[in-house]
C-alpha cells in the first residue's frame, strides 16, 4: 500500500486544497477590523436588497434588533419582561451555534473544513433523544450526563468516519462530510417517520419520537420552563469555548493539531503523526456538534420529529459563525451571538410583522449569511481592505503581505 | 490475417479481465433480477447460483488488477444475493406492485434528469479547475427564476432563458470570487448556496406571498412517442418531458465538445495544468469564467425542469440536496460525461425504487433508506475501495498570472 501522506499520491484528497490550507492568512489578516467590516458590508448589501423591494432597511434592522431582546442589557426602557423572554430565546439559539461554530473551527485549525456539522448535530440529537427516552429510572444529573455523553460520542463517531477516511485513504473531508450530512438526514427521516423504528408507538400517525423523560431535562435557570426559558446548556456552551481554547493553546494535542493545520509536511518532519491528528481533530469537531444536538433536545425540544430533522440548519450557520469568528474561541462567541440574534430576531415569534414579514426576514438572514461567508472566503479582498488600513498608517506591511496582496 | 490470429484475438477479447469483471456485475444484477417479476423465481437456489458466479468473476478480475470492476462485481454479487433472496421471501403480489419496469424506467429518467444537467454543469466547471459546491444554489436559482420568467413573459422557452441567465449570474459571482479574487473555491461555493437559498426564498415571498406560484403558468411540454405507446417495458417513456430528452442531447454534445474538439482540449488543459496552458497562449481566466458560467446555466436548467416540467410550482428550497447528489454523480462518474450520466441514472433509479417500494404498506417505512444510496455509494467511491475517483489535477487551485 502506498503511503497516503506521501507527496506523490493523488487521491480524492486532491479534490481542491482544503480552505483551511490558507489558515495562516485567515488568522493573520485583519484582527477584529476585517470581521467587523465583513459583517457590516454584508448587512449593507442585505439592507440594499430590502430597500430595492420597497421597505425601509433601517426600520427593518431596528425591528429585528428589538426582536432579539438584546436591549434588555440596557436597563430602563420598554417592556422588561418581554425583552427578557426574547433574550432567552436568542440565547437558546446562540447556545448550539457556539458549539457548531466550534465544530467547524476546531477542524479548521487542523487544516480541514468540516461542512458536516449539521449531520453530526442530527446524530447527536437522535442519541440524546434515545437516551433521554430510555433509562427513565435514573435521577437527573446522571441521566443528563449519560444523554450528553452519548450525543458527544455519536457526533464524534459520525465525524470520525470522515476523519478515518481522510487519514487512511486521503478522501477529501468536504466531500465525505457533505455525504454524511445527507445520510444522517435520511436516517433521521426514516427513524421517526411513520412505521420507523424510533417513532412514538403511542401516536402511530405522527412522525415524531417519544418524549424524553423529565429526569433528562436540562435545568431552566432563567425564565419559565413551560415557555422555553434559558437552560443551563448555555453555560455548557460557554464552558466548551474555554475548553476549546485550553485544548488548542495549552495542550500537546492542540499544539500538534495547530502544527498540522499550519503545515502538515513540516509537522510530519517534526515527528507529529498527521493521520492521528486528522482523525482526532475531526472526532473532537464532531463531539462539539453532537453536544449541540443534545443541548437542544434536553434543553427545550424534548422530542424530535421528521420536520425538525429535515429543517435543521444550525450546523450550516455554524460554518458562517466559525469563519466570521476567525476560528478562535472569542471570535466564535461573538459571531454566534450575532447570528443567533439574527435568526431569533427574524423569527415569526419575535419580529413585528407589521414592519417586515418574518418569512422575508428569515431569507434575509440566509442572504447575509451567504455574503459573510463569501467575503470571509475572499482573503484577497480582506487583504486589500487590510492594506488600505495599513496605508492609512495603522501599521507596517510585511513583504509577504505585499506579495500576496498584489 | 490468419484464422489462428483471429481466434487468438477473439480469445483475448473473451477473457479480457475487464469483460470478466463486467460479466460479474451483470450476473450480480441477474441474481436479484431473476427473483423479480416477470420471472419471479421462487427458489433461493437461483439467486445464490448467479451471485456465486458474480463473486467468482469479480475475484478473478480483482486479482488480475481490475480493482474497480472486480470489487464492483463482488459487491454486486453480495447485494444481488441479498436482494434476490429477500425477493423470493416476499409476496409475488407485492413484488408486482413495486417492480413495474416501464414505470420504474420512466421514473428513473425523471429523477435523473435534473441530476444530469447539474452534473454536466459541474463537469465543465471542475474540468476547467474550479470546484463547484454551489451547484445546489444554481439549480435553485433556475427553479425559481425559470418559473418566474415563464409566468411574467408568458412562455416556457423564455422561462428557460431566464433560468439560465439567473444560474449564470450566480455562477458569475462564484467565478469572480474564485478566479479573480482567488478566494477559496469551496468556501465561495458554500456561500453561493446560502445566497441562492436566501435570494430565491426572499423573491418568492416578496412576489408571490402566501399564495405561491399561480397555476396555469406555461409549462415545458411533454414529448409523445407514438410507437412506444403499447410496447412493453418502454411504454413508460412514451410520454416524457422534453427536458429529459434535452438532457441526453446536452450529455452527448458535452462529450463531443470536451473530448473531440480543440476547445474541449483547451478547457481540460486549463484544469490539469494551467501554467502550461497559459504558456501556450490559452487565456486561463477566460476559459474558467466561461466554464463556470456555463456550469451555472446548465445546473439552472436542471432546476428549471423541477419547477416548470415536473412539479409545476415553486417551493422554498425545492431542490433539497439534488445539487449535492449531482456533485456525487460527478465524483462517482470520475469526472467523465457518461460516467456522471451513469451515476445519475443509478441515483435516479434508487430514488424511483424508493418511491415504488412505498406502494407496499409493509415496505413504506424502510423505503426511505433507499434515499441514502447516492451518498453511501459516493462515500465508498471516494474511499477508493472500488477504484478511486481521481479529480482533474488543478481543481480547486486558484491560478495566479505571472
């Protein structure tokens, strides 16, 4: 057998260099300024689309902002209770977005692009739903931990398939994770579909899972548990941000992962097993997405149906989150808040329909998300903007940047 | 040529390893087919005998170095045995409800057509060296703007033109970012998918609101083949949409263009070695722009067939992953026109079968699992277990002029 890590080998892995190969550029270019400019530009163009279709973009953006409940942070104005409830819903969306963002970011730091967050999220939710339904005899904490652990392992295993294929035969992770997304999508549709193995036998005509046992619910610490208050999973997501930072920056594993991400050849020369790190980084990446699925199921969904499975997009939004957040813990947090607020603020429940139709706004979210990813991907554009900033006297250009920018 | 030489040639041809492997695949299919209507053998002996033959041929071919065909035959043998044995256990009545060959054939073509358009589109883009993850979005653009054009301009031909323009414009965005700005092509393709989802959804609701697209919009017509009407087996194709036949025309034309003309050679050379192509005076950027825009137009035609030829209306995100199946078909088909078409047919068949299986109540639930086949098969193909798919050498690598 030939060595998959040998330079001569041409495989499915040659299907385009991974975007993450430009990692250093993504990391270097522009600190906090370029992500801000990227987001602003995207909102500007999105606003233009709103304007062209005959609405006032400022009013629309203001209505979306008011729907997010973020104004709760500025005390003293308006209906505090409504704002609090809106903010709870926003943070409920931010919670899984942090984790799916980390799922993309972790693989990225190892030089891989994990588009499969959605599939990993689906298998995570399904495992959490299964373990939440069964073992009803357990008391709260062990039951929750069991379900979360199962979801984490399921997500890790699902992404691990892509990791193994990358490490052993060099199959490109973008292709394999796309395929795994759709396999998870159809398996979920089968499992909870009519006559499916996990469908609730008590209601044979509804494509839905059984309800999970109350012992596996995550504790709601803010708001009314019956009205989807904010559950402690939010802190688990924040903890995951810290864990992400520590693992990447303060452990041998993280050092190796980053080394492989920067330059696999050099890492191998330095005695690091590239294959092992490809697999581990993918598995850890899937672990984050799997936990995201468990938090949603245990925190507020409490059951899954086929429409949920087919409508999940949190794994895809995670791509935009990670890219805008430059694959760092802090960046991922802020980007998750931005996109979480956008998703929540445009939802039918929060957006004032007399100003802008929520279903229009939902599509505006997709447009903005697409524009953000488009601009983040265009590192030349970023470097160009960066060079303008430098020309204005904010810093010195290196010779290397000069070369890349021209 | 002497008689002996002719005999020797004939013998070589017969025992050519590849032919043995292909025969194995045929035997594997037969193992399953023999147990299905109209033959519907009821004894498990038949599938087993055929499957053993298939595995034998496959093992011979694989040992002699024809990995893809050989392992394909072995896989076909096992799958054929499983399918065949399962069929002998199933009720004849149920089998007859599912395996209506003429209906299956027609449904296969219907499901394969959008995939064929998009996969051929992807072929142009990727053969020129630009990865196209954005096929899904380009199909969606065609699906919406096509039916919009047919509605506003009152004519399906103009609708198709609008679809092609919309898909081409989205592809132009992808092309500009990945060629001129040298953005990462996978990220750019992902972005284009989000954009198309948002743009079509936004425009759909803004223009048509809750009522959806009205009925009575000019549709792409069916083609009626009189001679096939009462012929068994092909009776189902007597009345098929024009776009289905057009997709086959596009397939052949693409093959001729890419592999039998100097322009095709230029396009492929840009995808294999852009520096060399540049050196001999080929305009690398120009070729890539042309190929990517063409890919968007073709994918959009596939999407337009969905809305204007099949469903006769538009729903948000109505392509539900067909662009990714098309990408899978392109990869599984090893970046070759007929390979991609074969894969599209295979994937179309698996979907058609899933729907036919749901006619029998007992099989309705599990039939959904057949929808995973395109993705599983592609995973196996990129894993290289049955012969690896090797992409064009320069695909995904931005080219920088010197």
